[in-house]
C-alpha cells in the first residue's frame, strides 16, 4: 500500500528528493516563457529527473478562443492528462524554471478539475539545480507514456468569467486582486500585448505577484499574513486576475497557504477585459 501523501499545496525540494522514486509520484515541468522576460532569459537544457512536460502553450489550453491560456474543457483536459500518463491515483508535483511562475497555474487547473493531490515545488528548478539534485537532459523528441485513467470533475466555483466579474464589481463582500505590476495596474506603463487598454477592473486592488515571493520561493506564512492584512480581506470572496491568468494563480496560492478557501481565478484576466467593448476600466 502506497503511503505517499501531499498535505500542502507547496512542497520543498527536500520533500521531492525524498520521494523522487515513489511509483505513485508524477513530476510535471510546466515551464513557459515569461511574458515580460528580458532577452537574457537562459534556455532550458535540463529537467528534474523523470519529469514530464505539461505544455501550457500547445496542449493544455482552450483552442476555441483567441484569448491566451484559457482553461480547456474538462473533456480535453482529461484526454491530455491520459496521454501524459496521469491517473487518478497519482500524486503530482509541478515546477517551472523561474522558481514559482507558471507552476501555480497548473496547480489551480488540476484543483479546478477536481484533483487535489497536487503541489507546487517551492523554488522550482533553480532551487533543485542549486542543490545539485538529480537532473536529466530534455528530450528532443516527444515522449510517449502508458495511457492514464485520469477523469476530470469540473469545480466551477474556482473559475470566474467576465460576466461574473461584472456581477461582483460592486459587491462589498468580494475582493478582486490583480497580480500585475503597479505600473500596468495604474496604466503608467504599457501592456505587453499591444491590443489591450491600460488600467484595471473597478474596485480591484493591486497585489503584485512578486510581493509574495522571495528569490523564487514563496514567502513564509507569517510574511504572507502580514502582506494580506493590508487588503482587509476578512471573510470576503477573493477573485484573482492578472495579464493572462498565469500570475493570478501565484497570489491565489499565497492566500490558500494562509487558510483562505473562498477563492477563484478570473480566467480571461486582462487579456479579455482589456479588449472587451464597454467593459469598465479605471486607471
């Protein structure tokens, strides 16, 4: 009987190393290019030993919309997970090469699909590589796996649409937190996607995702609690947004780590809101 358990949405590199050879463990590499990355971003040549590539840009997204990174249907998510060899009994650890960047998006996707046995690797690949823990070269070809038996059970309360945002804007029991930089939030710096307007959703507040991180790792729960005290969250419903639904999941993870449960991601985020006709915008 396998006793591996994931008790927290965040695990350390020491925890992963200890369980690296567990037959029920699946490690996912969810690396994507950072939207605002500079030209000095290093190319990835290695991965954690045994990791499988969870392709957010070519597989795990809604192919029926031009809005980037949108959540795929439960049916498409199920089939893609099966192809990746993921089964319902598996325990998953997800990481990326930027420390904590795109990996929380995958954590949220699985939670939204009714799968709870998943955690983000704190510090990601940089922390793993720094300690010279087992790595291997990236495959140059597509790897095939035995078909898994994963089945998604969609949890709609973890996702908010544009219509849902409109309904919640003036609700004093709801707080919308925007993970973009202060400059993008206030429209004092341009959006990386030229087609989008500047500004933010009315009544939303700005919590830059960088603020909950420290050198690629999540800040301590005490530090996170201190940060969140500034937002008068109390027992409010929390909706997280960002540029395209990636970094919103980082600040969602931060709130879950300190005990908040009434949480949701605005999946379209500013990629949708910033181009919607008639959508209210503040600067």
